[in-house]
């Protein structure tokens, strides 16, 4: 409970529900939960949660990430990436810490290390003249 004159710290969560497909890039400063589909890139300063029905095809960059569904692409996580027992991840992982439950499927490349080794940068568009 907040003291007089203080506001409670409530984390806002953006939710993408089952049956929803988004094509394009998403940028957010809050947490986000996917139970639908994303075809594109996601960049957030918060936590990403991919539910059992969720599927992300593209690049995810975030502070923390928990996967129960499917991710096909690159995942860059500043702190902790958790792959739950029903998750499927195909692609490249760069993370500070990695937790994989028995039953999870991971096919690809993984680099783990502290913040200094990760070089976490936001997704940017190529400069003119570059591909």
C-alpha cells in the first residue's frame, strides 16, 4: 500500500489476444503479453511474455522475457530469458541469464553473459545507402 502523497507502482501490461495478428514493428516502454501473433520486431524496456498460444516471428529486444509459446527469430534480453516446458524457440539468443525447463525446444545459437558483453541496442533502420 502506498503512503500518503505517494503513488502505487503499478506495472502496465499491453496484451495482444488470441486471434489477433500484428504485422510490423512494435516499440513500448511497458510490459507486453502476446497470446496472438506478431510478424515483425518488438522493442521494449519492460518484460515480454509469449503465452502458450502466442507466436512471434521476428526480433525481440527487452529487459526480461518468458516464453511459453513459439518464437522464430532473434531474442536479445538484458537480464533473464525463461523458456517454459511447452516453449519452442528457433533462432539466436543473446541474454544475461537463461533458464530452460525440461521439455522446452531450442534450436539455434546462444550467447550468455553480463550487460557489458551483450551490447543491447534498440532496433534501428539501416542508414541510407546501407542494406
